[in-house]
């Protein structure tokens, strides 16, 4: 049986504190299931310019707390928290605290980190991918143990938590839903094994945004990513939600013409761009049809939109959720 559709909204740069609260409330009132931001730190300058990534003006943890306080029912989260940016024990405590104060509305997204210039600008060692993923695995173990009862006794290569019980405990048992994001084989296999929500992303092994990453997530290559998730999940695959960000969303009556203009920017044909799981370009009817098709093909039932298109995609959310 197909999972019901859920839709998230993701924002990067609120103009003011009021705008942030108002946007969270608006997303809630329009039927969005979740309100997210990302986890990036550095501001404008040559270090950020080299990454190709947009500016994120606010820090993830306090911004999630403000969004939770401003709303009543919508889930709050991050796509995704970088495990290298915080001490693992502090990350677990902050996550449990967010779940505690939001009364169980946290979606806990984590990832192994990928934006090399941001690491370097902050003075954080950018280890090889295998080491970063090893660290993420240990952090997953710590999170699970911290959310459960009992004294922690973890002395790993990357995580040390010994001789105390973690507090507070999350409201939801056994803990907030865990979202793991990534685009390469090992991360997605781990996500299949461990996550409640698998967030499909580009393969960002280059350490920056660019055509290569976008090209790593075509429909054909997404089939392969789903297979990696299945390999990790085994019999629990049917319990997992598959999420993806519609980074390239344009509501227009001329979907064909718009795709023809955009496709060369990514080194693709318009036909490949039309099927790209991160792209939703066309009329409301066409976009709804694409979302339904992708649930049937890939199992993607959870789609996140950028805040800039909230009004344009409101009819999509209303139609596919019945809200």
C-alpha cells in the first residue's frame, strides 16, 4: 500500500524573527507536515562563494526551537544536521531538548557532512568520506542509547559518553523519527538500516554544489539509490518514508518550454530534466501527476519545497493531502 503524501517546507534566510515565525505558522496552516532548515554556518565571502551554496543566516538549533514555539502541530527539523559541527553528546542533548519542548514534534535529520570549504573556513578537519560516515554511525548509536533508559557506556573511536544517563528523554518513544540524508551507496545503505526517513540527496562527493551533483540524481540513478536503501533495510523497507527535496520547482503553464531552457544549464536533455526527481516544472496538474508517478516508481511519498515557492505549491499540497 502506498504511503500518504507529506510535504515539507525548507527556509534558509528569514528577513526578520517575525518573518520566521510567520512562515512557520503559514506552512502549518497550509497543510505542510514539516518546517525545516539546513545546517550551514558561514556567511557571505569567498569561502561560501567557492561552495556554490546559498547563505543560511540563522543557526539550525535555535531556529528550530523558535519555529516550534511559534506553532502547534507542524513538525520541526533540519535537513540535515551535520554530525561534525557539534560534540555528539551535546547534539543528543539538544535533540532531546527540542523534542521535549516541542512536545514530540522533532524530526531529527542527520548527515555525515559534505561542504568542504565550510569545514575549512570553520577550522574543522574535513576527513575522508569513510571516516565521516564512520563518525555518523557512532553518533546514531549514541542517539539511540541517549533516548533510551539507562547509563551510557560508549567509548568508540569518535564518540565518548561514559558514566551518566542522558537527559531529558524525548516525548516520543523510542525517540524522534530519525532522518538520514545522503546520495552515495554507503550512506544510503546505512540509512536503509537505521532511518525512519531516508532523505535522498545528490552525491556531493565533490564537496560543493554543481552540475555533477545534480547529474548524480537523475531518475535512472535514483533507481539505483532506492536499491541501496532496500539493501540496507531488508524486510523493514516498507516501514521507511522516502523523502526528497524539489530543489527545482517552477509552477508554469509552459512546462515544456521552461524545461527546454533550463536543461542545458545542467547538461541534460529536457526529457531527462522532466523526470529528474528533484525537479517539478509545469502546471499544478502536471506537478501533481509527477509526484504521484514518483511515489509509484521510487516510493517517494515525502516532498520538501523551498520557502520561495510556498504560495505557488499550495494547491499541490492541498490536492494531494486533502487539507
